[in-house]
């Protein structure tokens, strides 16, 4: 109890305007996210809205209710919690990631196999094959419009050394195939145009081989209610969600 009280007091001290002025600009976050190497590295585990004094990059985050929400692959930064394999681009209900009611759907633009710490919502737009989720829905205009701004996440992840999921299966019928260099044009089901098409065929049963490196987790505080300023690390919190499943 004494330790918890001390941490809460420390958070309150950092949350003062004087501290913000001394330590740097306040940047709002919600949900778990990686901590920059220069700030200690690892994962911040605070799920409630909170504030850090470092910026969020534009490729791995989406802005929701003035908070930066991480939508990249947390395993690349040492995450050892629940994880689910995906392959290719797919929609993300950003609001559900942080347990908020106002709907906001965006897309993940990571090519190939990767992880997220949530499952997609139940429905016909995702199919599981070989232990990985494939998006088989029709990409909306927002996917096409935002792709040039976010497709660079693949170059961002290239130098990061970590074990990605191995998905050795034929993609399920309806999977959206994205060409790396071709422009994106939404195509009717069953055709291929401009690097985006629909793949037919039957999924082949296979496993997903996963090896996750040991994480480096920052130390911080977890305080409910209003946002708090936290330094380089993160605190531990329970997963809260609505539409996305996290075990």
C-alpha cells in the first residue's frame, strides 16, 4: 500500500504544469504502446488515457479522441502478453482497442504476417487459416485514400529484428492481395486490378510457429481517471475492451 501511494503521489507531481514545462511537451496516449529506446525502451502497459513527454510517430499510431493509439506490432518491441497473428492489410476498430464507444475504423498497412494484441470482431470479414487472421472484406475508399500515408510502416519495420509469425498456408477465398509497388484500386470481388485483388482457393491447415524474445518493460504507474504524465516507462493494467477480444 505504501509503495502504491508513493507511485500515485509521484504521478501527481509529474502531472503539474510546472513539471510539464520542465520535462517537455505533453503527448496523450491510450492503450499499451512501445516506449522509445531513448526513453528506456520496452512497453508501456497503461491502458487508460495518459501522457508522456515523448512524441508518437505517425506510422504506428492513429489519433482517437485526442489520444495516440498504437496499432503496430507490439511483439517487435518485446510484448509478451496476448498476441494474435494476422496476414496482410486489415481494418482496425481503433475505438475498441482502447474500450471506447465512439466508432472509429482505420486500417493496418503491415504487409505479410504480423501480430496485434487483440482479436478482430466476429463476423464474415475475417477468416482464420493456419492460425492467422486474413481480411476477406471489400476495402472501403478510406483504405485507398490513407494507404500512401501509412504504407511506409513496412520500411519502418524492416530494420527491427524480431520473430514474426510464420503463416505457411494458402490464403482463404476472398483474401485481399496487395502489390508492394502497384497503386491501390478497389477491385470487384474475383478480379485483380492495380495491385489489389481477391484470391480464390481453399485454406490449408497448418500451424503458426512463434518464438517471442524476452521483453524489456519500463516501470511506471497506473492511475485511473484523468490522464497522468509518465516518464520513459509504463505501468501495468488490466485489459479493457468491448468489441475486440483479448484473453
